[in-house]
């Protein structure tokens, strides 16, 4: 690959794209909402949330100095990230905290890139993150899930036209933002039935002496705030309501 080709690729990935038509943004939001609330679709789409969840655990484990042993993703959309280090202290606390807050925060980051017109960059950032995560996957289903997700994103970013890329990117961002809250609700439902004694919230309760319900509430607040600000970012300026000063007579 010569220097010109590399330069062209760099410009393609990092360049800006115009805001898509409002109907694409709206359609992406509706499709993402349906994917979250429709049970059969959610059971399949939840794999994306699990990838982000376990990736969050893994990234924070590495950042805080823990030794990452590997990640496993399962066909029931559960997952586990194994790291070694002190069984207590800030590193373990932040690692346990990262899982449920990563999907909505990742969605917020995607919304920020989209608001800046970096649609292709958002898609390629997702590919890079998946490729980095793939190194630590330790089971076949996990490899298939991560490679399959990355292949779909690459195909859209490389072969899709501007509208297809925009629709897919906004769908992904809306889905991460909307899907951030449902696992939190499901977690508390399992805790109420005493079916999640080793959940992230209960691990945090043992590590910090703060009740597990408080940690579930923390996960929920992060998800709702990310959703609120993310949606604000993704509404095109052309669709914003007129200001009072713009109305006749003012």
C-alpha cells in the first residue's frame, strides 16, 4: 500500500460527512427502540450489549493494572471477564463498576462523534475496539460474535453509500443508548428473585459496603443521563425547534 493510498484511506476515515436527513435519524431511533422492547429481537441484539459490557470490564481491568486472563461470551447473551490482581481495592471496584455503564457511555461517545459529522470514524472506531477485544476472547462463540459484528460494521462502512452508513451508525448509537437501561432493569428483577447473588452490583456491595440496590440505581442513572444527552447530540441542528428570537415580531 503506497503513501497515496494510505492518505486517501485516512482522509476517508477521518473526514466529516453532512448531517443525514431527519427521517433517517428518526427511523434509526424507532428501529433501535423496537429492537430493545421486542423480546425476540432483543434476545439476539443483546449480544452487542454483552460485547460492550465485557469489553468495559476488560479495558478498566487493564487500565487499573490488573492482569486480564480472558473474555468469554455465551450464546445466552451472558459473558464473563476474568482478571487477576488484588481481590479488593480501587482496581477491583472500578473493574466491577465498568460493565453496566460501558454500553450507554459508549453510545454517548458515538453520539458525540455523529454530532461532529464523523460517521465513518465512528464505524471504524468500533472496528478497532472489536479487533482489540478479539485478542482476549477465549471461546469459539465469543470469536464468532466479535468477528461477525466487526464484519457487518466493516461491510457497511466500506460498501454502503452515505445514507446507508448514516442510518447504520445512528441505529448503533441509538441502540447502545436505549439498551443501556434494559439490562439494569433485568438485573434488579433477578436480584429481587435472588437469582444474581454474584452480579456486578452485589460484588460492588461486598467490596464497598454500599448496598447493591444503590449500585443498581447508579447504573440506571448513568444509562438515563447518557440517553438524555446522547439524543440531544444526535438531533440535527436543522431539526431543532425555533428560538423565540427567531419568531416574527421578536
